[in-house]
């Protein structure tokens, strides 16, 4: 079962907030909450608004877990850190390093501005949700997470930290075994439910991306929190997600390799792939998707040991 249109309950303990394109997940413990995902900048004002509508105190959130350091997953953190008294920010060491680099955050701000414009145009947010400019070009992290660590969310309840590289070197997934709840960041790619389509996102390596997908699929999750476009409930539905995402990833890779071997230039392959995904989800300009697809083409060609031409 696909769950959309936040704010909405994903399970007894998990609430999906934000928007469909950029959901954030609140785990409600007995006396405090843990927020998974750091969102785009506009999710900060929107989240505060949703908290007020739902009667959730701002001091309820004590942890903000950043799944990876990409602009659409960290830019709401500065506002939420200020507005949630005592909340700590958790992330991997690699993510914390990126979030502490002025140049990186400056670039993130440019991307965030474009995403804000897209959300405004689509009607997903209003002018009141425009994020304010950052006062400093860094996003501090209070606790570093690594493979095997536990993020305690309630008495006797903890999410296990899994390092799941492939989408990025700093990507983390988190699994709570009792309720079989799994937060996977972008480890499975970008799901487009209206097309029942997975856009693979193996930006830092095809092999580790596939390995991460296989590992996550074996956990037997029953609640799957995606970083984009919803959450999935039910063991069979979750298993189908992983099966389809893995199949889409392998098919994407094989297509790139076949076209490269046939003599098509990498930039032409990337242009065509970018145009296809842009047609399905025009969140950003065409060249944004083409540049991202160029990274996928490069990774596939590198994995196969082919000489890159063009």
C-alpha cells in the first residue's frame, strides 16, 4: 500500500510530514520524537505549520537524522535546529564533513532556490514557506553515525544504522526490527508512483548501489519510508518495491552499456535518459537531469571497464 499526501500516519508510531515530493518522517516515542530526513529549505516553515496544526510541541523533537548530505535532504535542518529546543542533528561522518564546507552549502543553497521555485509553481507550498537565507554556510552535526550504531527513539526501541553507499558515499539507512520499519534515504532511487517507475540513482557507484539494494531487500521490512513520493506499508508491497527497483537499476545499466558498446556517445546517452526522466517529473530544468544521467552513464561505463568516448 502506497501512503501519500502528508501529514498522514504511516504506522502507529510514524507520521509522514512535509510534501509528497519531500516527505519527512516523525517517530513518536513516549516522551520525545525523532525526525528522519532534513528536507529542502521550504520544508522547515511547512513542518512548523504542520506541527501547530497537529498540536505537536516544538520541544518534542530531540533528534534530527540526516540520511545523506544532498541539498534536498539537509536544507531544512538549520531552521529546525533553531526551532526545536535541544534537538541534536545526527549524520554520518562523511555527511558531516560535507555539511561543514562553505562551498558545498553555498551550492546547496542554489539548488534549494530552484527547488523552492518548482514547489511554488506546482502549488505544493505557498510564499509563506519560502526559506530564509542562511546566516552561515555550514550545518553543524552533533552526533556521528556509523554502521551498527543505534538511534534510540523510545524506551527499548532503537533504529539500527546501516551504511548503504551507491547513491552517495554518505548514505545511511535505518531499520527498527520490532516494527520492521525501514528508512532508506535514496538507496532505491527515485520512485515516481504516477508512472510506477524507478529512476536509478547510483551516483557514486553501480556495484555498491546494487549491493545496498540487495542488503535492504533481505531485511523483510513491512514499513518502508522513501525519501521521495511517499511510504509503503505491507511486507508484500515493500518486497515488490525492492524487486522493481533492482530490476529497473539493472535494466538501466544494461541499456547504457549496450548503447555505449554500439558506439553511441556518452553525452548523447545522458541527454536522452535525462529527457525521459524530465518528461516524467519536471521538478528542475532539463539540463539538471541530463547532468545527473551523465554521472550514471559514467558509473556504468566505469563498472564495465569500457573506454569512455565523447
